[in-house]
């Protein structure tokens, strides 16, 4: 493989990786907004999601700066794992959901 083609493939991969942050940030922001507006989740978790979403969107534009993207990226993944653990533990299930209905 020619060095120019390898450099092009590397750059396309990096740009694709950075562009996924837009989708992840939009997801986190929307999920945080829903958590805040519905009241079914703790407010701190909703704010954390909203901040993680905005951070991921902003990180897309500073991804070329050495390690500037790492903080919002890490905040997003810690928030996502926290939500996943709370869901797996059965917390934050709204009253009257299918989980709590007697058979």
C-alpha cells in the first residue's frame, strides 16, 4: 500500500470516529432532557446526561487538540455505564410498569 493511501485511510477512520461523537452526544443530550422532563429518573442523572451530550458535541470540534476530547468522552461513557447499571439493578422503573404488575 502506498504511503499516501495509508495516510488517507487513517484520516478517514479518525474523522469517522470523531463524527460518531455527534450521534452519541445527541443521544446523551436527548436522554438527559427526557430524564429531566419526565421526573422518572434522578435529576442529577439527567443533568449528567445533558452535560455529557453537550460535551461530546463540543469535543467533535476540538478532537485534533491532544487529549482535549478525552474528558467529555470519558464523562459520556461513565454516564452510560451508570444508567446501564441502574437499569440492570431494577432501579428507576416507573410506577405501574409491566415489571410491577401482578400476573
